[in-house]
């Protein structure tokens, strides 16, 4: 079983006037994917992935990443967003 180390919020997917897929990195998408341990032998960026909120190292590779949250901060964020009327969607990857 793969341990979930945290969650990463995906950039908001938008479509331009000519139907091209674009990503809005400044807006919230409320869509999260789990951050999992890197499989042995996988080629990844050798950079520490840190929690956007508290700065805790989530994993030693695959960083720096964008809008990554450790499990504790993710729970807090989820509650906060829910209080504001936003539910999170979790996708596979
Ligand atoms: Zn954190």
C-alpha cells in the first residue's frame, strides 16, 4: 500500500476563447491529488517538496511543487474551505 504524504492542489483548468486548455495558477481549483511516496527507481527532481502552509518537508524528492500541503495542513485547509462553501474534489493523480 502506498502511503499518502500530503495533497497537492491542481491549477484551475480553463478554456480560452479558441477552446485551448489553459491553467490559471493564481486561482483556486479545489481539486486535489494525493502526494504519494516516490516508487523506487523512479526518476524525479531532486528537490525537497515542502508544505505551502507550514514549511514541513513532505518528501525529499519531487519538489519544490506548487500548492502542496502536508496532511495536517490539508485537513485544516479542507475545513476552512468547507466553511467558506467549497468542497474538495480528490482525483487519482
Ligand atoms: Zn503543513
